[in-house]
C-alpha cells in the first residue's frame, strides 16, 4: 500500500497525485513522511504543496524525526529547510538527539531559518541529553557572528540562552 502511494505521489497525472495525497492523510503512516517531504521539495503545484504542508505541519504519528533530520542534512533540500523546521515544531516533534543539526542550521545566518530553529528549540519539553546540549553550545561558541545582521545575532543570543538554561535544568535534575 505505502509503495503504491509513494509511486502515485510522483505521477504526472494530478488526479492520481491528489488521490495519493488523500490516501496519505487517511493512512497516517510514518513511512509516508519521507516521500511527502520529497514531494514538497519537488512539486511545482502550489495547491498540492499547501496540502502537503498541512499534513507535515500537523503530524500525529511518532518516530518521524529521523525523516526530517535526514532532509535537514540534505543540501538538495536547502530551499525548504525553513519550512521543515516549522513543520517539526508545529507537529510537536522533539528531536532531542539531533539538536546539533538544528543548531547548525540556526548558525547559517538566515533570519527566518534561525527564527524557526529558535522556535523549535523553545518548543522542546523533553529531556535533552547533556552531551547534545554541550555539543550545541560548543557549536554556538565556535561560530563567528561577524558579518551577520544584528537581528540574526539577537536570535542567536536567545538561542544560546535557551541552551544554557537546558544545561542548568539538567544539572539541577541530576
């Protein structure tokens, strides 16, 4: 079933694509997240992309962080990184073991991408492993902010403050 849906998503017939999107919504399987992300990145149809954005931004399945993280590591998906991070926090995903990927994106110097990364970090309420927090803090400290706009620097300062607060919460909990 999932393989057929994946194939139909990339059909040249828009009615077949629409049917596949409807089945994705009905099935709600984690394995469909990866092809939906690929479809979102490649579809020229704004109307179809909006449907996929709605699905990706309101996921009710667990264990899908890995698909998002893989796309966020993929340079070919660069044009949708901001959207992917937004989908993650809208869906309440908690990528606690992959915060270094999110931190690296925040440091790219693009205001909206950095804002989405900050929003995702703010939405995390699960425990973040100490080594992940320390790695993120190290990334933040080693990245030069020279040449970045002041508004991006302010977001990065807020991001670093959140990381420090997470570290302190971990220390208090231990």
